[in-house]
C-alpha cells in the first residue's frame, strides 16, 4: 500500500488555515502532520482543529521531523525565501505562497537551493487551476485562438483592508503578481520585455504620502509583440472580481465574471446576480486543485506545474512595474 505524504504547514493565518483544511480534509494521500507558527498559541489552535499531531512555534523544528515530506509556506512574504531555502536544505519539497521572493537575487537563491537539493518547488498561482483559465490555456495550446495579440487580467478586492498593514509595493508584489503570471500563462513561450505602470492611492487618499498604492494599471509588452494590461484595485463595492481575456489572430477567450452562482433574479429593481465576496469563495476549488497537483508531484516525483522559474518571471514584471510607477517612465523587465 502506497504511503501517504506527510505535510507541514508554516503560517496559520487566513490563507494558511485554508491550505491546512485542504491538506487535512480534502486530499486523499496527504497527511497534515504539523503546523508551525511563531505567534503564541496559533499553531496549537489550528493543529488541534485540523487533527495535526504536532504544533511548533519555530519552523526549524519542521526540518528535522522525519514524518514530514513537504511543507506548505503561508507565512508573510518577507520570510518566504529563507523558509524555502531552509526547507530545501532539509530535503523537504516546497509549496510556497506568492511572492516566492521580493528581489530577483532572493528568487534565484530559492530556485538554486531547491535545484541543488533535488526537491520540488511549486508557487501558488492558483488561477492556472481555475476552470475558466485552464480552459482558455487549452484553447491556446490547441491553436483555436491563434497567436495572442491583446491580453488582459484584473483583480479587484472587496475592500475592508487596513491601510496601516499594507507594505510598499504590495499592489505589485502580492496582488498584481497574480495578473502578471496570468498574462504569461495566456501567452505561452513569450517573455515580458517592458512595463509601464500608473498607480495611486484612490481608495485611501490620506495614505498617499505614506507610500500606499491601492489602485494600479500596468501595460506589459512581450517579445512576440503581444500587449498585456493588468489592473488592480483594493476596493470593489460589489465583491471580489477577477477576470481575464486573450484576443488572438483566430479568436478570443474571456474568463471570470465574479458570480457566486449562475442564478440571475429579475425583479422590480432589474436583473440582479450574486457576486463572490472573497478570494477563497471565488477560487476555493482552484486553491484545492493547486495543492492536489503539488501533492501528486511529491507522491509521484513528477515535476510541479508552476515552477520557481514561473514565479521569478512574474516577480521580474512586478519589480519593473513598481519602478515604472515610481519614475513615471517605462521600465525594462530584468532578465
């Protein structure tokens, strides 16, 4: 009988808790062995709720645990690279939330550590696993859309964020990085070469002088001539909204409409639809599917579907966008 794979979760916040539930309740062949979080009591509470046998306050305790084959990293972004490197050196396969790193040097360090250790590295670009986006990519791969010409990806959060907790360039490194990966996903084989970004604090104008950017639009030029646009805003009054579009020489595909269900109600106020109110509601199945793909890679030894190199390429676009927004000029995408 095939042994199930043991997983440790590092980070027990909102996204970490969702991944923990997936590992403990939704994936046959995966076992959530341990939860690690330095916040007092956090790991104990989540481990107890999910049936994990161990709770650690120091992630380093995970590295020496022989029952753990792989880790899922959902800690704050600034810790991602060091955790990936440490996990790789301990021989653990790694699933990391985006961004993999916040500098290209750190991205290279993470990739090199996993390559040297011979462990898998997969990054959480969940939209690749959502049905609409996967179907669009299948059409592109089948030649039904033709050579991509114009691409679009957008993210609008439902609001309610605390501006004091938003770090500089979060909109590029942690929000739009999904859209940059989407543009690459819908334009396979092409490389981004130049970016122009405009951004401002339009949701929280009082925070503009403190460096908060909460609304942005970015144009990305690719080496095959395609032009992509990505936009994000931290507040959409109607819910969580993620959409995509690719126009090619032979056709067009559009993805996402933010609906909670296919129901439309027609009444005295017109036709109304219910919209999703959170990322976990809209992309719950995609979050589960990306971890299922990672667990399959760990169990079978097959390569992961979203690599460290994919994450590095999206990061390079994000850093160029942040530079462009700061200077007001186009920025070349670093190699």
